[in-house]
């Protein structure tokens, strides 16, 4: 199905039964045969855009950096032969000019580009006057303002169809155990809170980095209420020149899309049971804050004691003990280690600042 038959959900009403935006196609265009075979195998699915990277900004040198300009005609060929709308990544203004003059249907800005406001502005300037949907990945670090800033720069030149793509964040070092990218969902939720009308697409391929985990993350994304998914799909993933481990086959994508139907949630909460639950939560939150404030009062008194007795504020050995004790307690309450670690690190940081008399903060602007 071509994107032209369907309006883009640029200002989605959260009650309307919107179709999911589905972006699928290989990480990179490698040859005309590879993208055409992939596109032909996808053409019967409800694909909003067929993706293929032509210019690949790689983190380290020596990896496949894309076929470049040569691939533009391969993409337009895919478009005319299959009827699919096509998109690619732009990282430089010259990419934008080439893509616009060839009639490519949409573009995305990659995480590495979005991390650099000068690069984003140069791309925005090159896009001025064009009406082309632009998808903006989150930057490589969990910085909502940088992501939002990139969206605003593109909007400022008059582009109205702007979507955000959540692909997680580069970890400190690559691990074989966890996902390729750390999801840190709260960053995606914060962008949604700040920019509720920007469609939010999930990129399970780059988050998980593993073919067999892509479906599970697609399901999570639709259950969370994302507006679409971008799934790297290759006719022969094992031979892919980039991101071979995370690409699914068109057949696998077809199954994923079939299974996703049962997980789609669209209704806005309306019933009063939910309201009652929320009242209960609000009371608990109130208690939580009161207890934390009480804890801070005790921390302040300890701070005075340390000052009078010339004891340094930071007592790391004691903090390790606090962490261990609370993690043991929390396990009995079925609370995950990572959450408890983050919670007590946060509490300890405030206690420390209170003991340094640095607690008089400006109210946080929401
Ligand atoms: C991509 O989508 O192929 C890509 C390079 O993604 P990201 O910019 O999210 O790393
Ligand atoms: Mn990729």
C-alpha cells in the first residue's frame, strides 16, 4: 500500500483508530537487486515507507559506508515497480538536494546527525520550501532537549510532517548480554509529554540489535501506544553489509505485523474505575513524598552533626551498606535491583546536597 493513499498522522487524535506507520526495508541499499527483491517481497504488506540507507554515517571507520548517490535511482526504481513510497537517511545538505530532486518520498535524520545541531540546521536549511515527511531519530545520548531541538529546527523551515523515531541510546560499552542500545523509555515518554502531536515511532531493530528480539519489542511498542515501527528488513539478513544480526526477513515481518493486530490499543481511558485507581496512586505518592521529606530532615540533622565533628559529608562505605541493605529488602518486595539502585542513588545524592546546604533550588519548570 502506498503512503499517498493514507494521510500522515501528523496531529493524531488519540481516540481515532489510526493505522500504524510501518517503515520497513534494509539497513543499507547494497545493490539494485537486493533492494528490489526486498521491496517486492514487502509490497503486499501495509508498508507506509520502504527504507534503505544510501549514506551510512558509521561510528568507526572501515565499515560499509553505503553506496551513496548511485543508489538514488535504485530507490526510485523500487518506487515505480512496486508502488511503495521510499525513504532514506540524509546527513548532509547535499544529500537533501539529491533526494529532493529525485522525488524520494521521505527522509530520516540518524542518531549521529541529530546529536549535532549545526548538522541539523544545515539539513533544515536545505529542506526549506520542500514538503517532505521527515523522521527524526533520537540523539545517541538520552537528551530530550537535543531531540526536541532537532524537531523544532525542521519544523521552523515549514515542514509539517515531522515524526520522532526512538532507537534507544548508545551504551558505554557494547555488551553481549543486554540490548544493543539502552531503551531508557522515560526519554521517549518525556518527548511525547513535551510534544504530544509528534507521531512517535519505535525502532526495535536498533534498540535490540537482535533479529529474534525484534518481534517482542514491536509488541511492547504498540502496547505502550507508539504510533508506528521502523523495522530493518532484508531479503537475506545473513549476507547484509550492515546490521546483519538485527534484520528480519520479509516473511518474518509479515508474521510480526499479523501478530501485532491483537496487541494494538487505541482507546483513551474513560471509565471511572481507572479514575479510582489513579486516586489511590495519588494518595500513595503523597505518602511517598512525605516519607522522603522526613528522611531528608534526618539527613540534615546528620549533616549538622558531621559539620560540628569535622566528619566529611561523603561516607561511601556507608552508602554501599545502605544500597546493599535496601536491595535485599526490595528483593523480598519483588522490586527490581536496577530500580532500587537508581532510587537510592538519587535519594543519596539529594541527602548529600542537603548536607552541603545546597538544597535551595529553583522550582523545576515543567
Ligand atoms: C539506521 O536506521 O540505519 C541507522 C543508522 O540508525 P541510527 O541513526 O538510529 O543508528
Ligand atoms: Mn541499521
